[in-house]
C-alpha cells in the first residue's frame, strides 16, 4: 500500500469530462487518472482550496453525519479494480477506536479526504494496473 496525493483535475480530450489525477509524490511523471463526475470534480476542487459552498454539499453533509456519530475519516483506500473500474473504501474510526470500512467511489472518497486531510492509500496491484506516465504535467 502506498500513499498518493491529488495532483489536480484535468479534462478528458475525448469526452470533455473531468479526470482526477492522483500521484505518488516520489514519482514525478506517473499518475493514476480516474474519470469522475462534474459534481465530484467541483467538490474536490473546493476541498483542495479550503472553500465551502453557501449550503453543505453532499460531501460536507456526509462529514457532518460522521462527526455527529462521533467518528472520523481515518483513511481512504483505493483497493481494487473491477471490470476496469477503480473501487475504494472509507476507513472510519469510531470514538471507541474501532474501525469500520465502508465501500465508496474513489471520487467521493477523495472529496472527503481533501476536506479532512486524511491519507489516500492505494494497493500496489491497483497502482500498477492504473498508473500512466504523463510527461510534463
């Protein structure tokens, strides 16, 4: 398992849709690109900038619910690829110290992680399957 960070959001040349770019800080030109929805792209960008919407977005609401349940987001894990689609999980820590894992989309997981400063981890096999060299980014 390795820790990765959000490198930014790009636009897919073919579809015009947003692509989340994740990278291992130690690897300059290698990225894990994930196609995501427009709403998730906006939410991730707001989280990266430390900005908030006038009313809570879905990711802000979910974090408020997690906090109300006296838990926090311990980490995000990109843990498998199924039929070419990257899957993730949220690792939540309750006040008792017990950890609970919840299946989630990578885009939602990253939107939560950028708001909380929680680590984003990726399984080595998933990294190897998805990483691409993109020079000059």
